[in-house]
């Protein structure tokens, strides 16, 4: 299991690589900071869906950094 498949391994403020729906065929990844976790279930085989700070929505392909980057992220934990 890759680390982006489990909801409990992802938190707002983490830096992650996501694959947007339009990039599923080519596998292009977009890096950003998690603002919101959109997947309600505890596991998803294709990755947990998140919204990044810039508004991008995609499924987590990997966690880059587990540090929280700002106080706003701490408030949402």
C-alpha cells in the first residue's frame, strides 16, 4: 500500500504530490500543501482526494513532507 491511500496518514499542512483527474492518463504530478481532505473513507485504492492551498483537487500520489507549514493548518487538525 502506498502512503497516499490511507486517510489517517494525511493532514492539512502536509506537502504532497497529487494526480489531478485530467492527468490520470499521463501520470503528471502536482505538488502542493493540503488545505482540505475530501475523501470521507479511511482508505482509497487510487489515493485520498485532497484540495491543495491553491485550489487544485487531486488524489495523493505521495507525501513529500509531513511538517505543518502554517498556523491555519494547525487550527484545522
